[in-house]
């Protein structure tokens, strides 16, 4: 995965008029609402990806 991954819509106004911003690294500028933002992946949580049990566990 690249440090600068394309973003397809603005998280503030949902428009798709986005261009890479010169600063900070990995930032995007929205041509519609004129906001500069960046999206950062901090990691993944394996516990959230585990399937939920359909029956409650019995206390031991």
C-alpha cells in the first residue's frame, strides 16, 4: 500500500473535485468546499473482523 492512496470523495461535502495538495504529505484539497484534508490508516483491529457468535457462551 502506498503512503499516498487516492481518495475518491471529500469527507466534508462528498464532492469528487479532489486534487493532491502540496503540503502536508498525503493531503488532498477539495475544489468545491476548499478544505485540505488527509486520510490516515492507523491499522486494523483483528477482533472487529472476527465473526460474531450467534449463541451466547455459557458461564463456566
